[in-house]
């Protein structure tokens, strides 16, 4: 836990690898280049410095994979060729949330707001991502593909995607800057309640609901129609009664609410991947592999009640001594599932849950901590 750690840039091979090793999984973003390649990149436009370097359009999709490589933007195929990353993903029951990003309407590759053109682009991305994932040898409970695009499940169905698919909520358009996007997302956020989104995702067969933190934390949670849900008190108990183990992937998850999220049994997407961050702001030592290296109640209590000066040593000790999920026996895995089922009021019975568990898989109900964009967003 000593030394100066420098966070790798978001969506880089190094960053995603670090996130996969130090959390229960990662989330990363894919975009389609004008020569038909998937690259790891979040923004729909390049920075002024990047445009100056390679010339041409500022829209990411208007460039080739070779041009973007000059900027250090890697191909998805490069990530899938990284043995450290893929071995952890394939063999250690970790999850990857693969977000497909749609281009800005002004880009040439899928310009305008023509829904047919954008639908075709989404199908092409989904088909290519699906094909590449099929080559990795993964279990279906280790991958979820999602997007903010409306009717995303429909596009994936037409592309014959065979991996789990979910719709990000609230819907955020691909136009405008950060503030404009948030403003345009307000109607989607306000008029459709969290309960509606959760029940709808369950009804269409999505394995989880990816939802914004605003639905469950802060004053914004009072702005939606229907009942209010939260992370503490009676509104948190109401949430767990409603979901009955159906998992919410909440983004972002600031470290101030990370432990609260874990106690409630939700999955968080974090931007804080520093191995030196071993303490929560209020109290307790921080543990980042909630599911892939699960702690028994005694060690959980030890870390939660320890003094800050002991946190680094206790976390290092746990990393050495606690058996990771993929090395547990079937009986030990069943024991954790039984504990979690009782703690968080999961609806499915223990035999069904255990049937979805093995050395390289775990049920979707599992409460995880996931690295956002690998090991954290780049704040600008």
C-alpha cells in the first residue's frame, strides 16, 4: 500500500486491467470507427489538442482506427488479447459491463437524427461486439452489454446478440456538452420512476438495471414520480423489498456512499481505484472485492471497526489470507450465497442460486464493486 500510484487514463488497456484485478469487474466504452473497428473511448468528440494532432473532424467516429491509434486510443481487440485481463475475466467470476456509445448526430458515420440510420449503426456495433465476445470463452453471467440508445434491446435482437443486454437509465442523448446532456435527460428521469424501470427491465429479461445515483441518493431522488427510494432508512428497506435481489448497477458510486451501497447489497461503479485508498471517509477500512474475494462476517466486522492507522495492514492481510471466489469449494460458495440471500432478501431459493455459481460464475444478484471506465473516470 506504499508508493505513489498514478491512475491510468480512462478506457486504457492498463486502466481496465487494473480495474479488473482490483475490483469485481469493470465497465468500459466502445465506439465504432469509420473503418469498422471498435475502439475503447468514451467521448463523442476529440479534444482540440487531439484534433490538431491528427487533423480532420472532431467527431470520434469520423476517424479511422489508425488515426485514433496515434492518439493512444486502443482497439477493443487489443484488450481482448491481454491475457492478464481476459484470464481474470474468464476464470475469476468477474464481470465486464460493455457500453456501446452512439455517435453525435453531426458525425458523418451516423449523422443526422435519422432513426433508421442510427438503428443500423447500433446494430452494426452490437453485431461486431457480440462476435468478438464470442471468441473469448466467457460465461453469460460475466458480461452485460448496455447503452443509452433508445430501443437498444430491439437493435441487439435484430443483430442476433446472444449476450445479456440492459438499457441504461435515465436516457441521455448524444448531443450537447455535459450540462446539456443532463438537462435533456431530465424528462426521462422525472416521468419514469425507478420502480417502473426496475419492473420493466425484469419483464424484458435484462439481468440487471443500470441506473444513475440520482435515483437513490441526494435530493434528486424526490423528483421522480412514484415512491422515493434511498440508501438508508425506510426508503432503503423499501428498495430491497421491491427488487428482491434483482441487481442495480449504480453509477457513479462516490466513496462517501460506497460502504452504504455494500451494506444494502447493491453494485456500485466507482471512479476511485487507488490502492492507497484503504479507508472510508467516516469509518472502517475499505475492501474493494466484495464478491470476487468475499469476506466472512467476522473479517467484515474487523475491518469496519478497526482504527484508521491499522487499515492498510488489515487490507494487506485480507488480500493475502482471504480465499477468492474461484478457489472456494462448492460448499463454501453455497455458504456465502445463503448468507447474502438472507441478508439482502433475495427472492430465488438457494438451490437455484447455487446452480448459477461455479468457480468462474456467480448469480447476477451478487453485490459487486466495479471499476468505472476501467479504474476511474478522467475528471476534466
